[in-house]
């Protein structure tokens, strides 16, 4: 079965579902988007029209193309209308039981050949597939927000997934001009797994009194070249959302100390300091303008902060290679295309040199005596054998 001219069903008309529906429609597919809430469906339709009007103003599309994209999408509360879909993509609340019930309902409506995909960012694809009578059709397709703009899609086959299902989805994502990376069905997939130290180690540095939020963000952006510091980014994402993902990954990895959540983030979430959306997070906001406190621009301090966080990120990326979560190339693609890192972590490691990274991690491990700082075995082996990730 080719998905080139396929009919697409999208379940959930929130931000992610609406974005996926827009991508499919722009690529010529007939789309049915289903949500139980009519107000959300109406809002989704109105938001799409606003987006398309801006694209017309910028000269990206013409009015005829805009009308065609709108005509391609049907908004409905009736799940039965997905009956003729060749692929159904679920983008609803991250609740395993709710998704299980939905997947059973989907399977009772669509044909035996219909691929059933989930946009989940954290749940087991194998577990989702276990709710199906034909689990070989299940697959994860994790888009990043905003889906029409962000190039990355993590493609996650479950242990039950047929090769034909994987191949068809890979071809479809490529046809949609997205960067598809293949990853194993493990907690956090690539991005949400590898990126944990960006937040967790920044919080730890703050909790130790080494530097305040603004100084840590300055070190990461000005010295490290990242577009956004960890505290600015957590405020943008929402402390409640970021904390929930951290807890989910921590639990899913059987409470590995590498992923231990922060009491600071827990307290800020409990206090309602959620970030930009609540008017206060790690920073205070006035009409969405950040009120930045004074920054300690000590270059040596900033470099130490940046290197500590970077080395932790690189160690996590190396662990993803070691545990065969994804290829070296796909891990670097995921971090540059999914979260806009200035460079792929593994190519960055080659550039710095693996020996200084190992030494830095070993020093942290010896000082703290905590497993969160343990250097990965693959890093040790590669240093011992004078190897690089890229030849």
C-alpha cells in the first residue's frame, strides 16, 4: 500500500493534531480531524485560516492553494468518519488508558490495512499496540510543536510493528519534507531522553548556589551558542509540563538517578509559577516581556557552567548510541532539527575531543559520588581506542 494519495484521519484538534492535519492537507491528502469538543474543532478551523492568510500575505501560497487546503479538511465529532482512512494519527491527552480505549474504537472502524499511529511524546508504543487485535499496524510518529514549522519527526516502531508499516511511514514523512529519525521504543525516544540534562543539570547548578537563573541562561546562550537558555525554555514550555515529562522519564527508567527531577521545579510548579503562560516562572513577565535580573558575566564561571551541562548532554547522547536507541546521525539530527541545538552533540564531542569530556565527567563523578555523573562505557572505550563518532 502506498500512502502517497492516502486519506488521513487525525484524532484530536488541539495544537498538535491541527498542525498534523495542516501538513497532510498541504501535501494533497484528504483529512478528517476528529474531536469530541466542537469548540476546539471550530478554533482549529479558525486558526488554520489565520495561518493560511499569513502565508498568502508572505507570498508563500496563493488564495487558490489556501482554499484547497481548507477544502481538504473535514472537522467532525463523529469518529465513524475516519472509516476510509489509510492512516489514522492520534494526538490526544497523554493518558495510556484513554489511548487504549480510543485505539480499540479506531480498529473497529477502519480497514485491516489502515496504519494506526500515535503522536505520543512519552508513552510506550508497544503498550499502545497491545490494545489492538492487529498490533503489527501500530507505530509512533512524534511531531514537534509547531508541527508545520518544525522539521523533525521521530519515527518509533514497536516490537510488534511490521517492516512494511515502518517503510510506508518513513516514505510518507519524507514526502512531507520532514526529517524522519528512526528510534527504538524507549522512554523519551531521542529528544526527550537526551535533552534531560539541559534542564536537570541547570537546576542542579542553581540549587548548589553556583549561579542564578539568568547567569546560567547567559552562559548557555552567549558562551554555548544555544538559542535559548534552560530556564527561559522551561518558562516557555511551562514548568508543569516540563516537570511532568521529567517525572515520566525518571519513572520509566526505573528511577535512574540520571533523570532525577528537581525540587526547585516541583516547588515552582506547586506555587503556580508555570512560566510565560502564568506571568511568572523562573522569571517575571510583564505583557509577555521578560524582566531579566542582573547577570554575573564572569567568563570563567560561564564556561564552567556551559561545559558541565554540555558534557552531561553529550554523555546522554552517547548512552543513546550505546543502548542502540538510534544511530549517531539520527541522534545529531534529532537534537539540531527537533530542539535547535547549535550542533549535533556527537559531532560536537568529536570537535572538543572525547578525552576532555571523559575527564570532566570523571571529575564530577569522583566529587559527587552520584550515578548521575557516571561516564558512559562507550565513551570510555572510545577514548581508550582513540576513536571518533565521525571518521
